C-alpha cells in the first residue's frame, strides 16, 4: 500500500482528489433524502413508498446522465465536462429545497439523477488514466469510498442541522460542490493524459460497444447485482431505525456515521487487497463475508448489536464495491472509457432502481422491515458471487493501448 502512494506527481494528486470529491459531494446530495423520507411524505400528504419513488426515479435517470456526459467526455475531455456535470447536479440538488408539491419534487429528483449519473464514470476514468497501474487498487478504494464519505457527511448534516432547518434546509447544502469544487478543478486539475484532443474517439463509442456486446451485457448484469447490494443495505436503513426501533435523529445519525466509517475502512482495505489478490477473488471474498453479518444488521435485539452489524455489513459491502472503479475501467474498451464504465454502472442502477420501493413494499406487506432488508442483501451477495466466478478480469491492463 505504501509503495502505491509513492512518487505521485502534483497532476496525479489533483486528478484523484477532484474525482474523489466529485463523487463524495454527489453522494452527499443523494443520501440527504434517505434521512427525511417520512418528513417529505408528511409534507406532501403521501406515504413513505410514494416518496421512495423519488429515489427510484433518481437511480433510473442516472444511465442517461452517464451516457450523455460520458459521450461528451470522450469527445471534449474529462476535465471540462466534469466541471459542467458538477454544476448541473449541484443546482438540481439545491432546487429540491423549493419543491412546492410531490410532482415537482419527483421531477427535480429525476433531473438530479441525470446530473448524478455522469460524475462517477468521468471521475473514475480521469483518475485511472492519470495514475500508475500499481496504484490502481488503492485509488479505486479511495474513489469508491467517496460514496460512503458522502453518506457520512449526509449523516452529519442530518444530525447537526435537521432539527434547526428541517428537510428543505438540508437540501440547500447542494450548492457546495459548485461553489467549492468547480474552481478547484479549473485551477488545479489537468486533462487526462490518455485523452487526445486532436483525435477524439467518441464518434466510435457505439461501434465499440456493439463489438463488445457480450462484455457490455455481462457488466450490466454484474452492476445490477452490485447496486441491489449497495442500495439494499443503505437506502432503507435509516427508515428501518426510525420506524421499527423508534430512534430519534441524533441516534440514527450516530449509527449512520458509524456504519459509514466502516464503509470507508472497507473501501481502502479491499481496494488495496485487490492489487495483490486480483479483482474478482477479492470482491467474492467481501460479498461472502457480508452474508455473515446479515442477522446482526437486520435482526439484532439491541441497539449496540444493530450498530455493530451495520458497521460490519457496510465494511464488506463497500469493500466489495471499492474494486468496481478499477475493475470496470480495466475491462473497458479503450476508445469508450469515458462512456463504458459509467454507462454500464448506471444501467445496472436502472434495473436496481426499484430497490427502495421494493423494500418498502415488502415491509408493508409482511410487517417486517428486517425481512425486507435481509432478503435483498442475501440475494444480491449470492448473485455477485456467481457472476464473478464466471466473469473476466483485466488486472493491470495497459490503458493506453489502442482500441
């Protein structure tokens, strides 16, 4: 791990930092909603399932953003499109605070999904194309930890400010990425060394994806399972703590902070291990280890055990996820790297976008929030293991190779 962090140039550090921060602040804006589902439902005279539709629509819209912004990044460069993308999702997140009714709220969160969809693919390609191959594992863990860090920040915002500003005030932090991150990218972050401005390759994206249709289909299926794994263990959990265990904002925030610390630790640990043991084997190990924590996380009778279970399952789930940025970028056809990783990731998200409404439906029909959580987590873990056992790997592939 130490060797992987040595010898970085200033340009490499800034590229990785910008990619990490872009995904962190994007995730912050997304996860603010999961803490206030019941408040928004009360405001607009609907049930939690009705507001959960906003999360479904956000996830469903992300593939469109990944494709549109990815195509632009392949044509015009990672750096300028990343700045535009950050501005789009920041303004739309901020606009959520002013939704006058449920219909407008759902439309704004759908549009936010388009903005959110582009950042991961552009940022991961910018980072992976800028660093040395031996640093990819730990950088992959760092990049994906941005998702957990964003959730952690949302937990802190909820714990500190919710009682003072309400759910609308929480969304006003959405302007932070535009105000803080765009000037940094403009001043410090160089273009990817792989991108050739004189010969942009975005025009060949469709041809490349058609040529690699089997890989594309496989990656979408894998990312469907991965997104059920992540969203199935994160999005419904604050509501589970509030509704089943009747916990207040401060306690829910504390537990969410704890399990997101676990997610950050898992991201660094398993991302680094993948550099030594390979991408697929490390992901399989993390997915199976997550199974051992399901009872603690979903069925524990005490608050302490619930918090421990949440910490452990997020350590393993996000540890598994930490390898996705490098795995998809290494598998990606070279001429479509701005588009391919983000698009297959977000198409998997599209299929898995029903997760929150599915879990809310299971909980309402069975009367068991625990069953709603556990069933999705177990199914996703087993699906990921099966897909990876039969899937490809391109560990440390040369990313500058011609298509």
